[in-house]
C-alpha cells in the first residue's frame, strides 16, 4: 500500500489534482497497486480556514506519506498578506524547506503531435527533450530580507543571495546522476561574470565534474542560456542552476512545448517527494473546466517513478498521454484548427481509457 498526501491548494489546483488522482487510481486498478489518498489544506485555502498557509496537520500528513501530490498556491485574494502568511512563501516554499526538498526536476519534452503548438518554428522545437535541475532551498528566495527607511523618506530593500559549497555540490550531484541515465551532458547555468555566488557555483561544479568523466560539462551565463533555449533548445540535455535562475528558465521553457499546462515537476531530496504542475493557480479560469490537467497527470507519473519506484506504471501514463494527444484531443490552452476541444475532466477521461 502506498500512502499519498493530496494538497489541491488554490484556484485550478483542485480541478487538475482531482484528475491526477483519478489517473493514479486507474493505474492502481490496472497494475494491482493499492494507493490511499489523504487530502489536506495548504496555501490560501488553508489560511482562510486556519489562519496559516501551512497547518501543522498538513505538514504531519506529508511527513507520514510516501509522496505528495500538490496543486497550486496563491492568488490576488491573498496578495496583501505579510510574506510569511502568503500562500506562496508561507505555504509551498515553507513546505519545501520543512521537507528538505532541495532539488526541483522539471522535464521539458515536446510531444510530436504538439510541434505546432509552440510559438516557435516546428523545426526548432521538434525532438526537444531536456531536464532542468533547479536548486530549491537556497539563493535569494530563502536569503535574509529586510527593508529600511532612508533619511529622505524613501526605502531601501535588501534580498541576500547565499550559497554554500555543500548546497551547490548536492544539487550538482543530482544533475550528474540524472545525466548518466540520459544523454550524458550537463550544462551549468550561472552569472559568474558578475556574481560572487555564481563564481563559487562554477568552481564547485567544475571540481565535482571531475568525478563524472563519462558526463560532459559546459558552463553558460544565464542570459545566454535564456537566448539559447529559444534559439537552439535541442543542444541541452540536463541544465543545473540556482533557485531564481531555474525558476525563470523553467517557465520560459514552457514555450517549447506549447503551454505551462504540459510541464510537470518533482521536488525531491528530502524524506517525502512533492510533485506538482508547473503552472500557477490561474484564478481567471478557476471553476470553468478550462485548465489542462496533463501537467498534473504527468506529475503523478513522476511521483510513481521517483518516489515509489514504479517505472512501468509511470511509462503507462506517459504513453496514454501521448496517444490522446496523437488522436487530436486538446484543452483550451493547446487548441488549434482541426483538433477536438475537450475540458479538464474529459481530457482525464480519455487518458484513463487508454490506461
């Protein structure tokens, strides 16, 4: 029996997460695996109900589970709250920190039937299959922050970017180990021409690379990497980078596959892995069954693969998604002429049929 904590969160998080659970249940029936799902509050929904975006009961559930399926957190409703009470910082960021989830994996794969869905030319995106490995618990997002008054009545705001050798080594080792199972190439992304933290990053990554003689290593400044992701994305296999750079680049990479609704992610390295779609809570379409559930469903596949070591079951989900897309079914974010539009639940129904 596998115990999975389900944290739908805010906005469309609940709409897509319920479909991912349905898909996992279908996998359980086919492969005779027993999953138990326990739901808990997080984010804005948790704040509204309990006064905190990460209740103790939710954290306890996560710590006692084999894996966590997460939806989305945040929305304009909670933007005026103090940082520690906002759904993003007090919810998902705190959860990652509490669980020790230092490595975020975001695969970017262009499905053959979606080569025309990107705003880029099909010949640029066809065959793209890369993995962004983002350090998740350091950098600007977790560094010391403060704001001070200046004599002229204005303000100075300070965010501190810090990294230690240990933090850089452990995320880089994840990237090299994953590259060994792929095409054996790692691109380390930094801003070593300007930032001292990036100079340390490059030094540590270079030294560690000597342990992985079978994996090629190159370095790229983040601004050049942003350009190369659009110009020639097929050059990349595994990219490893610090927290903020990884946040930005991984969202940019959604252009390659046509929609953020196609991007799954895994946050690992701690006691319990957390799996979530890359998109946000999208309050403008909440409750309309317009959301693409595929990112959440593929996050479920990553959950099976990385936390439960059920590779065959994960492959089954990925094949089912490919077949449904090949048949021409699309949610609103991917819609193009000649395809069949379906809503959130209908897309999951089709995937479940193939499973």
